[in-house]
C-alpha cells in the first residue's frame, strides 16, 4: 500500500503521480508501474523531491527505458523519470556539458556541430545520458566512459557531488562504485572530453551508423536493444540464431527475425512475464546447445504480478 501522499511534498515544480503505469516509459511498451512516479522539472527540483521523500522509500531512475523491463507487479517505492527533452547541453572549458536527461542522439549531434569527433556512436543509442553513464553504453568501438571527464551525482538525501572516473570501476556495459558495490547515486550531469573532429565528417558518420542499424535491427517494433551481453569472443545473436530461436515466441514476445539478440513486442500485447519467460527460454536453449550461459544486458526490475 502507498504510504506517500501529495500533501507530504511542498514547493515541487515537477509532476507527481501515485500508483501510476510506466509501460509507455519503456521502449518495450510493456510491464507494470510504480507506487510513486515523479517527473522532475529540473535537477534542483529532483533534489527537493528526494529530500522530502520519506527515507524508507527506495528510488529508481528511468531514463528512456530503453534497457529496462519492469515486471508486471511494478516497482515498490519511487521511480524518477529522468528524460528531459529540454535538458541543458553546453560547451564549457573545452568540455561538453550534458544533463542526464538529454537523449544520447541529441548529444551526438551537439558534439558534431561543435566540431568534436568520436561522439558519433551515441547517435544510435536511444537512451539518455544518465542511462548511458549507468550502463557504460557503447557500440561500434566507442564507450560512454572513455569520454567522461567528470560527472555530477545526487545522493538519496538530496545532496550533489562531483565525481571523476576514478570513483568508479568501469567495464563492458558495467559501472559500479570503485569498490565494486552497486551505484547508489543518481547521475544528474556529465562533462565529456571528445577529441577535435569536423562537423561534416561527423554528420556523415552518424548517417552511416544509423543506416547500418536500420538495415540490421527491428527499429520499427518495440524492443530494448540487445537482450544479452556478448560472451567473450562471440556474439549472443549468433548463438541464439544457431540455436534455432529466431521467431520463437512466448505470448506477445518474439525473438526478432531481423536480429536474434532482440526481443520484439509487435502487437504491444506482451506482458513483462512473457518477455522474462522468453529471456529464460533463450538462455536455457543456448546453454543446452552450446554450454554458454548468456547474461542479460537488460535490467529487470520490480515484482511479478500477484498470482
Ligand atoms: C533499438 C535499440 C538499440 C540499442 N543499441 C544499443 C547500443 O548500441 N549500445 C548500448 O550500449 N545500448 C544500446 N541499447 C540499450 C540502451 O539504449 C542503453 O543501455 C541506454 O544507455 C539506456 O539508456 P536509458 O536512458 O534508456 O536507460 P534506462 O533503460 O531508463 O535505464 C537503464 C539503467 O540505467 C539506470 N539509470 C538511468 N538513468 C539514470 C540516472 N540518471 N542515474 C543513475 N542511473 C540511471 C536505470 O536505473 C537502469 O538501471 C539499445 C536499445 C534499443 C532500444
């Protein structure tokens, strides 16, 4: 039962909703909601929300929900929706400053226009800067943290800190605190150091990378990108395809015919339970046929629906 009521908060400028659905905030267009959903007006408003939220309530960030499966029973505590189409992007002291709610493709284009190189890979990651920081998002040889000079973070008590890459252990699609423990703070902004490039070269490269994606990924259907991490020296998609799983379905969730490491929800009818059952099935069949246990790259959160 929800213990929080709107009267617990004052002076907030964002949008507060209780027992609210979240499927439209995930790229799979599936899954449950959360007890409390807050869309902050800006970073100071988010800090104010956290300071007023009863301390026993857990907080989960969602950016563009492009790597997240929320189980059908929903998330206990508060979800903060971080995507901010008006989020600040700026050039400062030779670095590019981006608020966490900015979409990665927008950062890629901003970097190109400012004659920076090597940010083009971000154009194909349909998430936020915050999500890319939490996941160390990357593709085509580029990874988010290779270009991070520093980040701004927000603690559960509503206080800000500035941290550097040395404060984290960074790996393939993985970021933890330096001591290996899970991240406990939200990312609210980052300063990136990209090498000098040129805008027309960067624009051409973005166009080329997007065309490559369009040709190989089912971008017209709800999906969450690669479901599994690539195992060392191999590709999850190759293993799934060789196990004969392309097109296999559980309820409304299907292994994409176009890219075997994608699960699509073509009719928008899949439950999170369908998607999770399909993930488990793919894992089991690939393990039985190849001896390799695929590890999910997507984050699965929340509780199963009550039986
Ligand atoms: C078509 C498609 C293609 C994709 N291609 C790629 C690719 O090439 N490379 C790649 O790496 N990924 C890819 N992805 C996956 C996804 O886009 C990335 O993982 C992206 O970085 C997730 O960002 P998000 O804002 O959507 O995060 P969400 O899914 O909203 O969240 C992901 C995780 O980050 C955490 N998080 C989000 N925001 C914050 C924050 N501000 N502070 C702290 N934690 C936060 C969440 O709690 C969650 O644990 C693809 C997805 C799709 C749908």
